């Protein structure tokens, strides 16, 4: 993986974190994935180790959980 991936579910906490992430990291270095609308990416997030969103997965595979917005169980519904 050459980019970080920022997973979120579209809630206000997630959107706020997305804006902060994009202010900190050049948008060409981060892929933003809203798993609330693109549910096909939920399995990717889980496989990467995401337990709650918002979360940033670094290019080295570290998962940085940012300000609890929703658990993956809540997102899956």
C-alpha cells in the first residue's frame, strides 16, 4: 500500500476527522473511503484491522483509530 486509507461512515465525527486528516496529509497521499455509502469496502477495512471509524490505515499497515464515531458492528448494522 503506498497511500494511507481513511475509513469513515459519514457521521459528523467522521466528517470532522476527514477534514482534519486532509489538512494534515496531502490529499494525494490518502484515499478517503466512506463505508457508510460504499459498503463493498467494509471487508477491506475489517481485514486491515479497523475496529471503529473514523480510522486511518497507514502505508505500513498500522491502524490509527481516531475519536470514536461508530464501531464496525454499528456500521454493518
